[in-house]
């Protein structure tokens, strides 16, 4: 799945599944590094999405405040 196509909620859900796997005995030792690598990718994606959303919200608020001042 491409990085941009993955929704934040889906990334969080996958992270939770990885965490569950890592905390249980279901995971094979050979899979641990792959799971940790994927978790790192998902965390980076979530951070980027949060940062982008924060920038968008700040822009909207700034435009809203500008409109209020013009009224």
C-alpha cells in the first residue's frame, strides 16, 4: 500500500496489531525486525499526517481570523 493511500486510522490500527504481536508469543523471532521496521514506517507516516493536518488547520484559522478582522 502506498504511503499516501494509507489513512491515519488504518496506520494506527496496524501499529496496534504489531504491538499486540510483539507483546504476545504469537510472533516468530525471525519476524521481529520486520515488524519493528514496519512500525517505524507507520510512526513516521502518522507524524507526517499530524504535521500536515496541523499546518492546514493553522492556515484555516489564520484565514478565518483575517475574515473576522475585515468584517
